[in-house]
C-alpha cells in the first residue's frame, strides 16, 4: 500500500487494533507497520496460523484476550493515541441463529472497550466499523447517512447499538469517536480460519480453484464493493482528523455493480471457474436487503477520502494474489452477497 496523506501523523504514535488478526485488522496493521507506528493488537489467538504475516507482526505488541475481559482491555488501551475498534463477531445470518452470543460480543464487548478508554485513555480517538446493514431497505439510492435505519438481522441491530454507544461516550464523556459504515469490503489477508468471508474473496477462491460461483436468484441485486486498501485509508484519516470526530461516514466503492456482474467479472479475471444460478438459501433470503449503494459525499467533503481502486482492477489484483498463495489463506464458506 502506498503512503497515505495522513501517514506522518502516525509515526511514533501508539495505536491499538482490536481484532488485529482479522481481515481489515491485518491490512491496518500492514499500513501502520510501514510508517513506524507503535502497534498493539488485541486478539484471542496467537500466533496466527500463517507465517506470511510474520514481517507485519514482528514489532507489534500482542495482548491476548477477549474484548469482554475488562482486565485485558484495560492493559491494551493504556497510553494509546488511537483505537481501531474492530473486534467482534461477523455474519447477519449467523447472528439470527445465535442472538445471545452476538449480543454478548458485539454489545457488551463494545461497552467494555469504551469504558476502559473513558477511564484509562480518555484522550484516545476511537474509530468503530459499522455496516451498511444498519440501514432500512430502500429503493432510494444512493443511501445517505441520514437515511432511516432498520436492520434485518441481529448483527445489524447490534452494529447500530454499537454506533449509539460510541455517540453516547462522545456526548457524555468527551471521548473522541468516529463511526464508519462500510459496505462490502474485499482484498488481501482473508485468513483461512475465519468463518465469515467477504463474498468477493470467497468467489475468487472458487474461481481460481476452477469451481462454480453460486449466484442467488437472478443476481440482479446491486451491491457496493470497496477494496480493503481504500477502507484502510478511511480508517487512518478518521483516526487523526479533528473534523471526523462525532461523525458517521459511509465508506463505499462508488461503483454499484450487480451481484451477477461481480461474479462474471471474477470468472473473466481468473480465466476459469463458472457462474451458476441457485435458489436463495432460507437464512440468506431472510436478511437480503435488496439493492444497495452508498452515498459517500460526506466523507469526501469532510475528510477528502474517496475510493481509488476500481472494482475490476481490484478483482484482478486479488486474483493474482490468490494465485500466488500456497497456504490456503483464501478460505471457503458462504457470506451474505
């Protein structure tokens, strides 16, 4: 990843990445590592299963533990300047099947982190990744941050609750918080042991394996796919920009594409694989939002952020990366399209 505009702001600062061994977390760690940031990672597993991450993690301080453990979280936040608050469970269909587990991790865990920051690191900026899944399904596209919310999943409801927690800690205690509503991210560092996969990453894995890509229904539903390097840039700008504090920003690719069109683009880029039409699985149909495209005007005007990697270019880049991989890090599984 080339150096971003706010890179100098992170040199010699201390940054905590909760869930730092996850998909977005590893990409954030890579960007921070490149500019000499003092990196802390809070996570439940160490070491990671793949040795390819070694160079990124060799200088990081790892705090092993759960986001719900108050003692561990207090240790992790002490003296930090920025917190990228990524830890949590993912998956809308899975959350509906296990609502209490999702509640405990994605709500109680967020409160533990925010309380620790309030008490121990009150000057830190906390950036929280929310989701497009907080919005009420609508035909009025693109969707602005002021659009009505109305999640179809427990996961979306808990993401919305997490947003409110961060807003409350800003209003009551002056904690500097920022919320990013991310659309459908894809890119490198999708780990094989993760069970909730970005749909593009999973489809690329299938294509390079010369397998078929299942498209639900007619595949006409629009999605807003954003490359993880662009997502990382948004996080990094939000973490050091005074203008970001207290805001909610959509982070999308700016290039709505049909689900079937995305799948066909992957098959074309990989030069193998095929697209097949399948009925909607019941769990996925329950949380299907219909067409979605994010209005990213606010983040453009406030932070100067905009997506830089077109979808076709991004897919070709990830296909090339997957073809080079020898450790199976691409993974398999099913994700909400």
